[in-house]
C-alpha cells in the first residue's frame, strides 16, 4: 500500500462514505467550566468526483478544519499499484487511469490533530465516461416498451414522445403507430392525452396499416399543457393488419408527447392494451410534495450483499429538481444505498455506483423516489449491473 503523510488542510472525498470520529467532547480541564471542549477535525471541502474516465486526468484537492486550531496531519492509503498519486504539498489527489485501470479504486483518507482522528473511505470508478463495466443488465422492460410490466404499481404512466426535427410536406411523414386488429363497422372510441413543445395541430385516429390506408381520423390543436382528446366512430376499414394513427409531420417542428392511450370497442375492451406498445417511457406527476417514497418507481430484483451496483438511467423533469436513486431491500427494514440526483428539464443520462453494504436478498429492488418535490418526472432506459 502507498501511504503518504503531511500537515495540510483536508477535504471530502466521497461516493460511498464511511465517516467516523475517534473521539468525543471532553470535559473542560483545570476546573474551567466555561473553557472550550476538544473537538475532532472535520472535512470541509466539497465532495470529490467519484468517476474517472480512461485517459483523462482526475484531480481533487482536500481541505479540512479544526475548531481547536490544532495542526492537522493527513494520511492517505491508496491501492497497491494505483493509478492515483497524492501530492503532500498541495493536498491534491490526482492521476490519469489507463484501460487496465478500469474498475473501482478504494481510497482511505485520515486526518488527525494528534488526539482525534476522522476517517473517510471512497470508491472511485474508472470506465468509459467514468462508468465501471458491468456484466449486463439485471432488469426487465428497462425502456418501458411493455408499459409498466415488471415495475411496481407506481403512480405514473407510460408516455410516448416523438421529435419532429424538421418541417415535412405531409403530416404522415412523421408518425407513431400501434399495430392491432380492427373490425369494419365496429364502433371504437380512441382516447389519449397529448401536449407539444409548441402549440400545433396533430392528426389522430385508427385504420388500415396498408394500402388503401382507409381510416377514421380527426385533427386536434395541441397546446404546451396536457389535454385529453377523444374520437368515437365506426371503423371505415379494419383487419388484422390495422393500427392506431398519430400523424405529427407538417410545417411545425418540436416534440409531441402522448399518454393514457386507449382504444375501446363496443364491449368496452381496450384493444390498444392487447399488444405491447413500443417506444414509451415512465412519467409521474407530483402535485403535492410529501415524503420522497410517497411517489416511487421500483422493480424487484436480487441484490447480492456487499456487491457494488451500477445504476444508469435517463431522466428529465418539468422543473429542475432532485430525485433519489439506488438499490435496497423491498421489505422491512428497507436497508438501502441511494444518492440524490439533480435532474434538469432536458433528457440527460446519469449513473451512480452504490455498494450494497450489509444488505441484499431475492426480495430487493432498484428504486426511484420522487415524492418530495412537485412537478413531472420522466425516466427511461434504466439498467442495473454489478461493477466488474
């Protein structure tokens, strides 16, 4: 192990942090009841980046303070043969990992004032873009192509999104369709919620998925807020190669989103639900802030105790906000390892590396808690794997 000592102000280095103080407040000495109590030193700098990319320099500077004004001594323990180095004169932990350094590096940092010692342990992940390699995805229906199948009874819905990147001559040149069976003359009720990034028209309906393309449609004016629309008509044409229709082309560019789509026949059967949708994502709307777990998306999975998990996902929100992401037990005592992730109003891919320290069984889960702030939260393309 490489160990270096110095007297310096030191900081926080944390992905999975274990923080311990080796002492407690002592009674004043020499009968001075108003004198100062001795305190352990504390890390004061911001948390370090816990991801390092191959062939890119990693660097973090440590600072700390001691309320007693004592000199501080730092010791850093690095893995044998580590790509990391510690500069005793500046307090900088740095290095450039190579391809052979992919994986997790555990660093232990201690700061002492001669009487008390405070310690932190951190895992720094090295991989492509800083994400450790995994053996594969442990989840099913990760992209919600089958709606909420295999996910918890979360208070959310599947949402379909289509980008119109440039104007088109015909509305049908950009289209979302869902294959199903229609019967000519049967009365169907198409219902759906829709909104757009810019106010614009959209044509929706149902009909043949082949020539002569006979259909029943209506054109609605979308706004930037969710609105519910409905079309009820007898099918002008139908067979086993039919579809729902959402034509989105035309002169106006931007995003169009759909949710709560149903196509009811005269018996009330939702035939839209009889075949798996494709291309959807999860969205929850939080109208009133409460506990984070009041609005939760989770999938039950097996967690191996003390294994290190990589959770990757895409997310956005109607307003910038935080969500809680991680892995944990799906039962009492609900042990977990989570992080708070700040998400924006644009789709961004995030990942976290979390150790299942001391917990895990066949009734565990990946979890997304989002009930503590208002707004819409959208999540897609979730993967969970064990760090290699």
